[in-house]
C-alpha cells in the first residue's frame, strides 16, 4: 500500500516537472535590460512585522517635459493607518527638496540637486528607518538628511510603498507619475516585485514554481502521515507526554484584551513601561528607580496613604544617615518624575511621613486593572476573559526577587487562583469548556501543581472530545508532581475525572 502511494507521488512529480524540462530545452536566454517602474508596494502591500530597522535603496530619475514635480518617494503605514510620507518637490529651476510628513508634522529638507540632474541620470536614494530610535536617515548622492520623532515603533507592523503606487488601479501606475525607479532593494528582503527587467527568462520561474509545488506536495504527504502516526500513538498510549498545542490551541479563543494603544505599565510576564507614543522605555529605569517605582505603586494600591518614608529608607537606603537618605530620596523621585512625564497622567504625593503615587486613567496598568476586577463582587464573561488574558501573559514580576515583594506576589497569586476557581463554577462559565481550559492554564501559570485546575482542564477537554489530550495533560502533571515531591501523584486519571 505504501509502495503504491510513493509511485503515485512520483507520477505527480513527473507530470508537473516534465513540461518544464520541455520548455527549458526550447527557450533561449534573452538579453536583459532595465525596466523602470513608477511605483511598487513592498511586502505585497500587506503589513509586515519589522524588528528594529528597515533599509531601502533605489535609483530615481524624472521624465522630461515637466516644469515642476511633486512625486511620492516613500510611504510607510502602520497598523493604525498612521502614515509617514516622503515626497520629492522640485519647483521650476530651484533645487529639489524633500517633504517629510508624519502625523501633524511637516519638514522641508533641501537636497541641493537641480531638476536637470534628475533628468540626465538616475540618482541613488537610500533610506535607513531606525524603528528603535524613531529616526530616518536619507542619503541622496552626497547629501545626508536625518529626521527624528516620526512616530516609529520597534517590533511593529508596517507596510511600505515606494513611488506613486496605487493599489486600487495597478494597471495605471506607469502613467500616474513622472518618477522612475530602478535597482530597488530592501533589508529585510520584502520586495514584492523583484523582476524589474525586461525579457526575464520565464523558464526559470516556471521551474521554480513547479519544483516548489512538488516540494509542497511531498511535504504535505509526509506531514500528514506523521500526524496520523502521532494521533494513533496518542490514542493508543494516552500516558505519553505529547505537546497538546500540536492538536489544540485553546488560547486562540481569547483576544489580546490586555494589549492597549496608549501609555502602559505591565507587571505580569515582565516589567515593561510604554510611553505616550507606545515606545518601550523600560530601559530608562535603573535598578534603583525600578524598585522605587514598584514600591510606590504597590504600596499605594495596598494603602491609600502609600509607603512610609521610614520603610522606604529601610529598604533602599538602610546604610545612609537620615539626611543623606532624604537627599537620595528627593533626587531619585525627581529622576522618576522625569521618566513618568513621558508616560502620562500621574501624581506623586509626598509628606514627612508617607509617599504615594496615583496613576491616572490615561495610563493602563495591568496590576491596577487586575485589582479592580478582583474587587468586584461579580464579573461578566468579557471581564473574566480580560482577567484570563492579562494573567496568561505570565506570572507577576517574575524577574524581580526583592524580599519585600514576596508578600505581594503571594497575595495576588492566591487572590487570582481563588477567584478563578470560583468564577469557573458560574453557570454561564461552567458550560464553556474552552474558557475553562483557558482558566485552568491561567491557574497553572500561577501554580503549576494545582490539582483543581488539573481536574477542570481534564474534564473540559474530555467534554470537547479531546480525551487523549486530557490524558497527556494528566501525565505531564503527574510527572512534574513526582519530580517536585519525590512521590507518585496519588490520584489516577479516572479519579481526577470524578472530581465534581
């Protein structure tokens, strides 16, 4: 049977590949020549996740016959439809300039290049878009221009258009502009239209397409066979430690409710602070400023009076005399204010005995939001999903190991576990098996050996018809339990399934 399947695959390969060989044998390589375009959309006019920088380069020239020019060179659009436009402007016989438009900001930068220079030859342009520094460096021939504060963000999604590309009428793009682009390159390599040369040998393209198609066919067959074998192993040996995410992705049902488009302070998963432009400024917090900020924030949420100046000295400046400690406190609070001014609305209230910080509504703080939700006597389903979404990011300040922080970690963990277990018993939640799996995984994020969460997850998975995954989850839990306590987990899978 297996032999017949491979014969069938070989037949498919020969069926598709033989015509390509026939074409290749008949076609002659053609002379290549430059084909200029007026515009093109990089990354196929779709959004692409960039890390820290984008490098673009191309040669640009202008058609003769115009007295003045106003041509798009570059357009960068983010996921929120905020645009950065770079426009070439040449008026009559004056030297050219670049118009750089971002949000409500317009910069005019002289190039010192005349219209005749563009009409005689193609001039090289290069752009270095530094997302981390929010900076764009433009080189045109011997001229270097630097533009700052454009609203760029690292690890964000952008789409990029070069020239006067009109996505709604691509057929008219050559007639829409006097600008001609050639020799386009990008790093990372996201260029959609790499073939900007006439007479390109189409045979090679056909061969590549056919070979890739054949590879996909073989890969699909192999992956399918392996997946079927894996599923058979799971069914026949439910005790195996198999990664359940291969089969089931319960987290896909929860939207990223915790992701916000404003200033933010995140304490779950890791300490992270975003300013008003959603730039990550966590690195600006020195170890001392970070601990000072956390002390003010957590104690202010615990007690409306905040933290006492005596306790603050005892934790941060225990080795200082009182006057020296007071001076250090004043200096570092000043530094902290300088950072928080870029984040949003806040107020640090000081008096001789206490210091507290108030976070205003224009700053999102996941810890403050969690406390608000936990204080509610009853939560609706969207609020429960929000609670789960926040905590599933990770545990509370896992990278921080301050001795004073341990009670806060224990308290928030206990409150979350107790509330999530209680919420899972609500009638409208108890019937939602997928949400129950997500709640169980959230509890595991706080307590990896929580038996109630294990029972909840196994029962919910079994109700969904995924008993093999439930078995795998139980086996993994039992293995971790034995590694932790040095004794086998006392309850069997059947006993766990009987837990009410």
